C-alpha cells in the first residue's frame, strides 16, 4: 500500500507547514482531458512553493484539496480560495501530489521558490488516490479498500443545490441511500435508509459521526403527541442541526461489509461528516448571503376539490384554498428564508484555524411555522512538532422552531375534509376555519447543542502512528405542544371538537437532555516486508456512552389568554421521567497486505460488549475480509487505450445493532396501592439471553475510468440479518404480563448500485457533464419464529416471505354496475392464490406491495460556459412502492363523503367505485387507497455566475459568485395524494393531511476577501 506522506485526522490533513498565500496569475490550460500546472519562478529562490488549485473548466477555486511534497511529510490543504503554501522545501525542484475528492490525483514537478503556481484539476473518471475515512489512523486510499464508500463534495453540492441541510446535500448523490422527506414543514427532517430495511423492531437509521465524534441523530423528535394541535408534530431531525456551510465532505459507508470495525450499531451504515479546516497564511474571510422564497406550489390545484349536493340536488364543488385566496385571506402565503454566514481561516507557523458563524431565519407558508437558528463552528489545528499534532472541532447551535401542525387539526386537514353542506358555520372547513389552528396551535422546539472533539495524532516512529479522539455531543431540548386559551370568537370551534375544556388551553412539555460521549483510540504500524509487499497492521478501541434523559409534564385549563406555562394550568397531567443509558465498548484488529500498490487483502475482527446485552450474553465478534485489485496497473493490462483505470473489489463483513436499552432486563413500574401508599408492579419480563441483531453482508463490484471521460462504479450486495429482535407476548401466568424481546427473526436484502459520470465536453470555454445513479433493493422476511406475520398498523404487516411492513388488504376484483345510476352490487374480493373470488367479508388479505422504494435513481447535468456561468439540474426517482392515502380514505366516506367519485361516478372505474363503497369499507377493503407512490421530481436547478476578478478588486474582494437555485419545482406521479414523499410521522407508508414538499427559490451571494 502506498504510504501517504502526511496524516489525516478525521479526514483532514494536518501539517506543520505554514501557508503565506500570494496572489496568482492565470495561465493557459493544458490540452483537453488533462490537469495542468502553469508556474512562473519568483525572483528569489526561497525554500517555498505556493499557488492556487482551480477546477479546469470553470476556473473555480477548489477548497480542501490536499497538496503534499511527494515522499515527505510536508503537506497542506487549500483554503477557501484554493490557495496553498509549502515551506521548508529543498532542492531545485519538488514533486507535488494533489488529491481532491472527485478529481484526478496528479504529480507535477515545480521549481522551488515558485509562489504563484496555478494547478488546474479536471474532474476525474476515477480517483483511486483519494483518502477515505475508515476508522483507522489516517484513513486509507480508495485503491486499497475492498468495499464501496460514497463520497460527496459538500462544497460543490451546496453551491449547485441551494441545500439547507445535510440530508439535502446527500439526497440523490449516493446510490443506495434513500432519503424520504416526510413533511415539507419548516423544521421537519427526513428518514434516511441505507440499502433498505434490515430490522423489524429497532432503529433503521445509520449512525453519524462529525469529525470523529458520534452525534445524536434522532428522527421524529418534537413535542409530545396529544391534544388537538400536537398531532403530527414529531417531525424534527437532529441531523438538521448541522450547518451545511461548515461541511467539506460527507462519506457514507453503506453496510456491514464496510462497517465491521465500527461494530455494534453500524449494521445500518455509517455517515461521516468532515468539516472545513483552516490553512496557514494571513486571515482569509469568506461569506455567504441567502435570500429566498418558499411556496406551496399550486396549492389550489393540488389540494383536491370536495363535492356536495346543494338544496336543489345539484352537484357543486368546493375548494377551500381557492375560496380563501378569492376572499383575500389565503391559507398559504409566500414564505421567506434568509441566511448569513461569515467565516475566517488562516494561521501562522504551527497554528491553523477556521471559525464561522451562521444566522438563519425561515418563515414558512403558514404563520405558525418558522425556524430561527444561530450556529457557530470552530476548528483549530496545532502542530506541536513533526511527531505530534492536535485538531479540535467545536460546533454550537441555538435554534427555535415552531413546527406548526400536521396530520391532526391543521389547516390542511380542515380543508381536505371540508364541505359547506356539512360545516356551514366554519365557512365549509372541517370543524374550524384555518385561522383558528394557525392562531391557537403551536409546537415549539428549542434546541441548545454543543458538539466538540479533540483529535491527537502522534507519530513516534516512521513506521507507526496513533490517534486518540475524545468527543462530546450534548443536546438540550425543550419541546412544547401548546394549545392557547381561545378568544371568544374561536372558542366555539375548539369546544365543538375537544369539548369545553379545549377552549381553555392545554400544554404538554418535554425536557430532554441527550449526551453522547466518544472515546476512540487507533494505531497503525506500516512495514515494507519486501520491495513489493507492504503490511499495515491496525488496532483500536472505542467507547461510546449514550445518556438520554427526558421529563414530561403538562396541564390543561389556562386562567386567561397569554398565559402559556405548565405551572399556570388548573389541572396538572401526570408527570413522567425516563433515563436511558447505553454503553458500547469495543476493540478491533485489522491486517492489510499490499502487493506492488495494486493488489490488497484486508482482514479484520471487532469484539464488542454493550450494556443492553442480556446478562447471560457477554461479547459478540464481527469478522471482515476484503480484497481490492487495481488490475489496470498490471504489466499485462492491454486495454489502456480506452480503460484508464479499473479496480475490482469484494468484501465480506459483519456488524450489528444492539437491543433497546433495558429490553433485556426484568423491570417494574410504580403503581399506587389502594390505601394511597406507593408500590410497584411488573412491567417487562426481560431476557437474560438477549443479544444484538447480526448483519452479514457480501459485496462485490468495480470502479472504472473510460476514455478519460467516463467514471463507473458498480456494486452488488447481499445482506442477511440474523437474531432479529421481535416483541412477543408473555403468558399472564408468569406474573409479568406484556411483551418480551427475543432473537428469532431473519431478514435478507439484496440489490445493485450503479453510478456513472460522463464528462461529455471539455473545452476552454464550454464544459458539459452528465451523470446519474440507480440502486435497487429487495428485502424479505425469512423467519418470524413460530408466527407467519405480525401486524404493524392499518393494512401493514411483517410477513414471512415478503418485505418488511408490506401492505396487505382485501382487494376488490369484480363488481356489477348499473349503467344508469352507477350503483354498485355483487362486490367480490380476491380469494387468495389459486382461489376463486369470494364475498369480501370472507376474503383474506392480499399482498399489495412494499412500503419502501425498490428502486431509486437520479440524473443530473452541468454545463459551464466561458468559465463564468454554470447551469445545473437534478431529477431523482423513487419507484416500486405503495402509500396508504389515508386522506382519500377519509374523504370518500370514512370521515366525510366529499370525494368526486361519490358524486360523479361516471368518471371512475367499476373496481374503484366498488373499492370505496360502504360495503368495502365495512369489510376493511383498503386496496383502493393503497396506491402506487412512484415519482420523479425536478429536485434541483441552478445557475451560478462567477463575477470577474477585475470588477471585485474595486471593492476589496478576491472572489465572488451569484447563484440562483430552485428546489422541488415539479413532480410527476400517479399517486392521488398531495405528495408521494409525504408520510405521517411514526408510520412507514401512510399519508394523512401531511404538508407536501415546499418549492424553494433562493439567491445566494458567495464572496471572499
């Protein structure tokens, strides 16, 4: 394995070299398809080399590129303007190695004393020398890794997309990573799934590290549910606390084959967030200003029109959104977003720093939905000596969010189920007009968060290096579900829904403190066993402790308007308190052998213990073996004319997921005795043999570069989860009624992933890039113990032989229809495989489809004109899954009969009319409402103009660009709901009055000086 001449701490290069960057002069480009360096020696031959790294076609400065004097420990990273400086070089010339994610690694000779080198990088078909964060000291070159790792250049993605959170940066850029934005409300967060579902009872989210520190990334957090206004409020995600502007890159490890040394909890994948670092030199300031608009695009056209019969028996349509727009009191207005970021980086001699602050304020399309956040980030790198350097990373967030209301009594809910025939007193809206929930219902979440870590890199010998990471992620969360005291004009509406007490208000407050502590030590010893055979022996230990504490309190009946505290309520709700502590301790060893820097074999083993394991189960062992072969560098390779690089790889590995805290323990809960004295009662039976779920994965694939223009990456994986944890009812005779967690399930997953990028045109004045990715995933439950299925909600089951949370329902297959009245009769349902249709009351539930996409894909294109203007667009696809349209179910009679099919049946098929009939509903026939949710979305478009430098010098700037970007501009789907992505919080595929993705238009001004 080629040894890197510098140390990367959590994906960041650290060097003792200083950086004194000087202005550079542009030079001519090399011929098509190559990187180039243009240099002019300085007058005085000082022991220094400096200059700028830019992207060849657009001439955009590249931040974060690694520049090192080949064969030495002298290296730096480029700053925000792409500049670098290397001191302490010697000789007449030096060879520089430049490495950057997504670009070709190049070697160039440069005269010593040159301080205005201009290095032009071309986006690479395949970058085998890119360094990946793998958990070992310094990471590993991509060429030596036997599994796939997805890398995202966050700086470039942010410029193109106008993304406002980490999930948007990842979306559609890493095949196999499915991101589902359940709600479009400001402050809501998505669910992230890597290579499909592989657990039934546990969390399916990947674990997340930021600069080597494990972070809290809970989803569906928010105010406690309950009352009229708190429904659907649990949509926030703690991953949204990270400011995209501070991120340099994101890496995704997609499964057990790659995640073995991360141990227990890593079976769902690992996301590594690497933040920006400073480079030596004078202070360099950069800024970013955003102004934009948010809209519920075509709200009146997308929110369905409801129907009713007037007094004359004529069918009339009613659209609440259009009604309010015509009246000048629109339900949805144009929201406003703004964000301001200022950062400074630099350093002298042994100290490098990066400090930034960001203030953002977003107003949603409703008055009770907004988010305000201030975040600050600081990275400090100290090179104490050639053997020792220290990197610190600190991230602080203070945010205040009002999530508004979804699903329950919200303006969208009252509009979807409204009708003047049923609700004349509320202007036709269900129960209350929209201004009532907008004024009275609020779901606040106040976050104070600190994430800090220190990384110590020590190189006591030329053949040995070690790393220690200590970090803390602390989140304080004050979440309140508030129903305000209703004024006289609104009180009748709230009282009609929740009773007289509802008009006097209600509050439920959750106070949560979440602490993650990380301690991680790793060492690597590297030897050349022979001139051709290299050995890298790595070992490490990790300690992760999670401490989650929550107190919930509340009350009803405020004394007067404006009073909104728990202490002021007349009737107090029973308080509750929860403390969950979980600790993982693990050690690992890894051995890698490299032959001629092109053939690599790696073996590893990880041993873990976790506090949630059963008393009679102590340790779990996860093995790993992988191989990588850069076959295109073999002497016998004869396809170099069109295959620039080809790497073959294969990997097998295991990792797991521990049980929920206390699941293995026999527990008791408090219970008052008849005489008022406190007591206890059995709560959970426990399981002393409970162990973690174990995921085993085989992955094979290749990475290739063709014709110096096309990059390809292909993966095939097959994964099997054994010892899946299920909840089983215990026998009441045992004295512990309730459920017990047991390891009896088995689940399999398999799929393919393909990513391609084509540099279709590369000229001095025009560059065109086209790319895309596609991924498939099919999961199947193979064993549930001694039961054939487990119901998980309305029309969803875990069933042996079928996907997790698949949709199952009785389904209409035939019916008779009167040609004049369209009355439906003789409704028959599917009788099951091989059986004739039967009466729906006797029919079995039939499998209708999965709740998760079986195929995801994306296509993008980018065009750069005259090195100034870049145009970009991205479309992504989700296919093969279903969504339960609960809103349509309610509108077609279950809540109120207002859907068009009930009034204009001539426009609908016989099977659909039979499926929504009263007979079908009474027999739990939901097939008509379980609908294809496949979609394509115009997710991102943007235009970026880089302002000429000669204009900027007059105002003291060294670089600036203006970007106009749009997100969620169009959706193509057959789904009959508002948005095929939307789903009710806490469900895996149900949609009831959930706010769709908002369309976003943003202007961004980036500048440096």
